[in-house]
C-alpha cells in the first residue's frame, strides 16, 4: 500500500484500540457512573479532534482522486464524506450527553455502543474496499496532488 494509506491504516489501528477501551468502559458505566462517564468523555473527545478532522480530510482527498479514475465507486464508499460530517455532528452531541447526569446510563451506553459500531463499520469499509481500490487505481501524479494537500 502507498505510504499515505499506511498512515491512514495506522490511525484506524489506534482508533480501534480506543474503541475497545470504550467498549470495556461502557460496561462499567452503571457501576461507577460519574468516573466512567468522565473517562468515556475523554476517549470520545479523540473522535472529535483536529487529528480526526485531518484524517477525514485526507481520506476525502484520496476519494476525490479516485472519482477521476474509471474505477466504479462502491456504494459503501460513495457516502464517506457525508458519514464524516455525520460523525462530527454526532460526537459533538454525544460528548455533551455522556457527562449529562439527567440522561440515564442506559441511554448513554446505547448511544455510545451505536456510535462505536457505526465507526467500526465505516473504517472496515475503508480498509477493505476504499484503500485497496485507491492503491490500485491512483497514478503517481494523483498521489502527488494528494500529498500536496495532505494534513499532518
Ligand atoms: Fe473515513
Ligand atoms: Fe478512516
């Protein structure tokens, strides 16, 4: 895979680790409510960060170049930009809700589990469909354009 794709995969790998920490903490939320909520908020913040925005921006640069090729765009990849925008909105709300004690543990837990599942499905589609397609189809000129606009 192209080195830029490798760096996106590395980011996914780090995020998968955070998602597994989130999964374990969600189980704790009923037992030690306030501290678990605070820890969950800190983990969720990393999905609503400058690094997350840069990751989305960089994937969208690659998608833009992929759209210029003759390669058909898979339906799961067609909407990744909309999904990125949706994740940003969802996380903004979720980060406020997770520490709002007027919202029950059950509701907060199910919101977080739902988000984690959506994010995991999104990243899996990128890993299995989008990245291999881009790696095969993008020319070195296309990669140069991507690299120029890449956010580090
Ligand atoms: Fe993405
Ligand atoms: Fe991604």
